[in-house]
C-alpha cells in the first residue's frame, strides 16, 4: 500500500466567532487523487487554506511526508513540495505569462532547471507558450486556469491542491482541465487533493472522497462507493 503523503488530524479553524472547521481529518496517499466535496460554505476552501497555512488553524495537526507542517510558514510548506492552485485562479494580471511562471519558480536556483520546467509547462499548455509575452489580464478564463496550474508546476510539487478548477469555465474547457489533472497524476505521479463543486466529475477522477457539511466530515469512502450512495446521489447528483 502507498504511504500517506498528507495527513490532516482533527483540524479546526475559525473566522472570528464563526467556527469554519471542526476536527476535520483526512489522508491523501502518495500518488493518489482524493476529492474533498460539499456545498458552498461547507469548509472546503478553508481546509485547503489551513493546510497551506494561508489561515492559522486553531487546533489539530497537518503532516506532509510524515513531517509536521502546521507550525511552518506558507513559503516553507511550498518548499517541501505542497502547492495550492487557488480558487478563482488569482494570477498576477498585470504581469506577463512568462513572469507569472517565473514567480512559481522562485525556489529554483539553477536556470537550467528552470528552463526545463518551462519546457514541461509549455508542452502541457502550448497556448501559454504562444502567449508568453502577453499580460495575464488578456487571457481567457481557461487560459488563466492553465497559467495557475503551470505556475504551481514550476515549483516542482509533490502534491497539488486544486480549489474549484472548473469554476467559471465552459464544459469543453472543464473537460480539458480535468484531463490535464488526470495526466499530471498518471504520467508525472503527482498526488492530488481536489476541491470541486462538480461532484460527479470529481468522483469520476478520485479514488477516495470526503464530504464536508458545516465544517465537519460527514461522509467518506471510496469514490465509486460514494457515487452509488443514495444520500450522495440525492444531495449532490440530483438523482
């Protein structure tokens, strides 16, 4: 069995007096795809932000490759190989595609390695190469999502956390983005933690899934089992 690359243990977090997460626990095995699902406001993005240390958890532990990271700074967590592609893409719109990708490689000290990483990103997303000198603000939503993924890849991650990668994209672009995520997992061996509103699509990719309700894990199990669960089908699949 693969080892657990990411372990979240009883993670809690608040926004002022509002309890956003309550003792959330989950594991992501190395080389796997795990989905984190739930309705709006369930705590999915908060979970990712607490793992990345973009917000400070009030309780619990986060281990990456067996090492505690919940006491580290966000940049140190990135250095360990855990990178987040944020909700809404959040590219630097006044900077060029090339400059955005260079920011993703801020940990790289060897220009030869950086050049190799640019080649990998441009092979994955040829459209970014065509637009490398353009400002990110001139890109379409799908191209900005490609740029956000490419920027994450420039950091040479071992695990990528995707936060709502389908948001605001056409069905055709959603299919392309999810095909890319699947390729990253199968061809490059990247471990994936996926937050996604399209429950059917997420469960078709993932091997295991967790469902959050009001900041707590209400259900978990193999993705295929959850796909067939009557309560999940009623609540999230409309059947």
